[in-house]
C-alpha cells in the first residue's frame, strides 16, 4: 500500500502504558538508554537541531542563488508546491540553516533574514495584522543588531499602513550599504483567507504589492500551495519569479533515510528503494517510516540492517493506523448524529 498521501503524520505515536507496552517514538536529541537516539522528525518543519536532516534540493538553492545574488534590486520569488512537500523547511534553511549561509553572508552583499508564518496572524483584523507583522520583522532584525527600536508614530498619522511603512523605511535606513532585508513569507494563502473571512481589507493586497514593487532593498520570497497559481492571485504572483518544489529524487531520499543513523543502523538498498517508491519521494512520509523503523529496532534490541520486509511492515502498520483512525472518526460522527 502506498503512503505518499499526506495523512501519514496523523498516525500518532502510541504512549506506553501497562495495557499497551508498545512505545513508538523518541524525541529528537533524546538518547534511548537501550537503543538508538531517534533523529527523524514527524510532521514538523526542520528547524534547530532537526535542520541537519534537510537533504537534497540542490535545484532550488541554485535558483535562489541565481535570483538573490544578481546585481540590482532582487526579484520577488514564489516557492510553490503540494502541502507538506518541504517548502517551510526550505525557507528555514534559507533564513537560518547551513544551506542558506553562503547566501546570507555573501561576498558582495549580505542578506538580513526574517521568517514570517502568516498562519500565526490568522484571525487578526487589518490593523492588528499589519502591526504584528511589522513587529515580528523588527524583532528578528533586532536579533541581528540591525535596529533595536521601532520608529514612533507621527501625530495624526497613526494608521497601521503608515506604521508598517515607517518600520520598513527605518530598517532600510539602517542597512549597511549594498545589503538587503530578506523576508521569507510562508503560507501566503492565509492572506486571501483573511480577506474572504471579512477580517482583512481588500486594500492589503495592493499595499503589499506596492512593497514588492517599490522597495529595492527588500528581497521577498513567498511560499504556498498550487492555489497561488489561480487567476485570483495573478495581480500579486505575476510580480514573482516562480519555482515548483517537488518530491526528492532517489539519491536525496537515500541521504534522508541513511545519513541520520549512519554508523548506528544500516538500511539495505532494497529497503531504501522500497521506501522511496512507496512514498513517491515525499519527505514527510519518509521520515515517519524511518522514525517507526528505528523505534521498532529499539524495542527489539536489534541492530540488524533494515531490509525491504521491515520497511513494508512499517508502512503497512502506519497505513492500518491511519485507516483505523478514519474508521473511529466515522463511527464517532455516526454516534453523534444519532444521539
């Protein structure tokens, strides 16, 4: 059974109890006293210590380098693809990871990065949305010692639009000559969701469009799903150079599978190929399967290499758990409807 679907992360780890002694899982960085520290991450973007798991993607970083090192004002960029394919982890690599270090500390100009997740602004109305966005950007710039104090409002001009403009004006004025602010904006669809919910003004779109067009020291990269290619987004996305982030190729998937436990646990070639084919190269289910396999070896107290049979059984387990969860949800909804 293929597990390339995005529901795999919903097959949550079981907690050991007297009635259920099976333990599946071990937090990243926490050593198992009788086994292998399980490094694989299930369902979260790769940040902090987990950023070392990021594999492959040479093509997207070549594209980023091409666009962010060119002379003159930078192109606005759009990274798009299916859900849970690795867009957020890629943005984190760009703004704080090793893969983005050479870009951030470029020989000709430095990029001063900030990461913005628009999901964190969900439910905000326009005034709060713009002010929180400006504060979030400013907070991250202060960590780079670029500027510590937000500019104060001017008498009679205290709108959120004006406050946002003043904040970016102030940051640009404090940039070293030639450097750029790099703003990575994740979950761009949340902008339209806020407008459709009646929380955000339609005017936010042309206001942000103006920021893209008229701030030559602001490098912007947006990310989101295929929905951003719809005609409704064209006034905004037509201003961007685009890149589709797809699944991992075999070599990148093999690195993701093997490298985190190198020297501790081996994966046979047949197992690697089986996992890659069953997941269609999608990093989220690859990590969930590897997490399960390491946990199984720890429970078994074994260090034998993972073979294709082990991989198949782990995949079948996860698929069965997902199916069981769906069945239980269906039964609950039926009971609720008849209660």
